């Protein structure tokens, strides 16, 4: 179970409301989580899993819900995804500087996974 400690920022992109939090994870470790629409479970979570390395995990059920329920055009989706990436990049910078100073942060915004998620969101294809 995780507990929200500090709200870093909130942002609405399209019809989805994002909230970024520093969280207390099981075992007392600190992490970073991004929540959507007041959900209890985060859509993205960054946690230390290896010595000196923080990695991310995506809740694909929530991501797929966004893709399936988006009623926007391809151009609007492109704009929203760019806005989301910029927001997440800013949050990754903040947690890298303030929460995970001594660890290497594996960033979603610099990962190969971003290409896959962008394609899924822009096309609306989940197969």
C-alpha cells in the first residue's frame, strides 16, 4: 500500500486529470507516482528496485482505458501526448533532483517504451 506524501503538481490534459505525488511505498521507501482522475492506484510509479537505480512501471489497464475512451482527433491526441510528455519530463526532473538525488533514474520520457505508448494512444489501436 502506498501513501501520498507531497503533491508536486496537478494538470488536466484533455479530459484526464493528472496528479503527481511523492509517495511512501511498502517498506518505508520513497517513490514517485502519477495518478489519473482520483484513482487510488497510480498510472505511473517510479521506485528504487536495484541499488542506486530507480525504474518506472506503467499501469497498462489505466493507460488502455485512456486510449479506449479518448474521443479526440489524431491531431488533438498528438498535442495531448506532447503535453503529457512535457509534464512527465518536468516531474521526472523534479524527483530526480529532490527525491532520487543519489540514484540513476530510468526515465519513461527517454525510454523505448514511450514510442509504443505514443503509437497506441495516437492510433487508438490496442492490439
